[in-house]
């Protein structure tokens, strides 16, 4: 059997490792965090509210004979020599899984860098500071920024959100639902400063582009992500936005058996079109991890991977008493309200031409089930 090295001990790395161990390969997972794979979504929601216990967030693992090299970052890789470098060691492989995910992006402005939220340690540090009466400034109004704002309000903090976009969560939801989410937050006491970039960070807040000075006890930045690709430099791969793969998660630009999974993988999904995209939704590390396991297994056996892979992207977000659920690629379409009201519980379809390409439900999760089959099935 072959030696497989997986770089990244998150959900995608775990699922790929399990698939390959299940085929009988020897698997080593290298992870720079010191934890076994754990669940990240609760870090901005119930876990941030209730106290962060990493042990309670660990995923169940199918195999106890996978080797874990934790607290160790891959610092380099030579595909030609089939070896992954960690500071003090080199790990040879027959097949490689790239599962190193993303990290939070920082705005390129001067001043002290604010806190971010990606890891359990980030959440623990933030939780300690979100005491009742403390003021929190959230820079960025995407899902994570909005979830932290909601959780902080529930913890009794004063919360201000600032973002360049005109509405919160505008990219995944569109302007109308974004405006509705803003109204929900305002009804819970959140103050917004939108449509403005940050000009400078300070220890106690920010200066916005129009000169407005916002101050807070705690500042957190949630403005998008950067793929963790640096350890792959020098191998002539397409690392323009994550790692480019084919539809079956095989990394393009090399003959060596290499696959990529999860947030870092940029792959075409024929459910929508042939454009490679990275998607940062929780269900995709599992789906791409399993598929990548099949693909790498075939390559290690000297066979051409076959099959059809059309995963349905799905995300959810919980804020106050609101549960958002989405299927497909809403960001690629124009929103159309089909049931309910923008400001209340509703279902919104996202149209590309006359095709439904995505859907979002506000407190309507059960009513969306049929979209899982329908979207992209034409
Ligand atoms: C706070 C938060 C809330 C979220 N909420 C939701 C939600 O409500 N709904 C939803 O759909 N999705 C949500 N997500 C997104 C979801 O958690 C991710 O899509 C998922 O965790 C991605 O898994 P992954 O395995 O690709 O990457 P990761 O889980 O990031 O795993 C990658 C691992 O590789 C490690 N690594 C990086 N570089 C190296 C290196 N050089 N060497 C070794 N290891 C390395 C990283 O430290 C990390 O441990 C949320 C994410 C966060 C952070």
C-alpha cells in the first residue's frame, strides 16, 4: 500500500484521510494547530456564547491508526521529490492531500492588527474579552462578522459593525435580504457604519475613510480570507486563488498524485458551469474530502479517476432567533422573493437568466429541502 501525506488537520483533511485509510493506505496528517480536527462554526455562535471547550468540538474519527503530526506546519514541499518539509523533518509520500484551508485576511491599512476568528484559540481569547458592558467593534459584515455581533449582543456587549459594503452579508444574500438582516441587528441594538472603508487601525478602534473615529474595548476584523498556499510555492501549480484542481479534485499542473480539498480547493462544479471556484461552506470539506480520496486512490493504483462530482454547496448562519439556510450559489444570481416578506421569514430564489441557481430561506429550512435536488439539475 502507498504512503499518503495530508497537510491540514481540519475537516477536509480528516475526511480525505479517512477515505484513504479505508482503502488500506498508510496515512499521516500534518497539522499546524495542536488539536485533532474540530468543528469551527460554533466558534462564532453557541460555543462563543457558552464558553469554548475544544474537546467538545472534536469530530468523531473513524480510524485510530492514522498518524497525526500536530503542532507542526508544513514549510515546503517538493512534488518532484515527493516530500513535504516540516521544520525539523521531511516526510516522503506517494500521494499528497492539500487540505491547509484558509486564514483570515487583514486589511492593508496601518496601525495595530485587530483580533480575528478562525481557531479555537482565537475564540477563547475573544470570549474572555466579551464581558457584559464591554464594547465591541466588528470590522466586516460578512457571515462571521454578523454572527459575532449577534453573539456579543447576547452576551451583553455594546456592538458596532463597520464595513465597506452597503449592507451586511450583501455578497451571499443580495441587497434586500442584507438590508433585512441589518434591520434585525438594529432591532437588537447593533449600530452600523456601512459603505466606508477603514483608513487606520488604533488600539481602541478605527478611523474610517471619511474621518469618522470609532472606538471600542475590543476590535475584531472579519474581512475575508487568504488561502494557506505558501508551503506549495516552487512547484509550478496554479495558486492564484487557492489550489486549482479538476472536477474530481486532482491538482492540475503536475503528474504527481496530488489532490486538494475543502476551503483551499478551486474546482469547477458542472452543477453550475465550468468555472473553477473556491467555496467556504462547511459541507464541502466532507464532500471534496471523500471525492478526493477516491481520486487519489485511483491515481495511486495507476488508474485514471472517473465519475461525476456535482456537490451542492450549502451554508447556514444563526443570528439571534434567525436561521439562514442556503443551497446552491446565490451570489451568482439575482434575488427574487418567492414566499414571505423580505423583512420576515421568507424564501428567496437567486436567478441566473431563467434558472434558479441558489436559494436562501430565513427560518424556512425545512421548506428548502426540495431545492437540494432541483438546483442545477436542468
Ligand atoms: C468562526 C467560523 C464560523 C463558521 N461558520 C460556518 C457556518 O455557519 N456555516 C458554514 O457553512 N460554514 C461555516 N464556517 C466555514 C467552515 O468552518 C469551513 O468551510 C471549514 O472549516 C473548512 O474546512 P477545511 O478543512 O477546508 O479547512 P480548515 O478547517 O481551516 O482546516 C485547515 C487546517 O490546516 C491547517 N494548516 C494551514 N496551513 C498549514 C500548514 N502549512 N501546515 C499544516 N497545517 C496547516 C490550518 O491551521 C487548519 O487547521 C465557519 C468558519 C469559521 C472560522
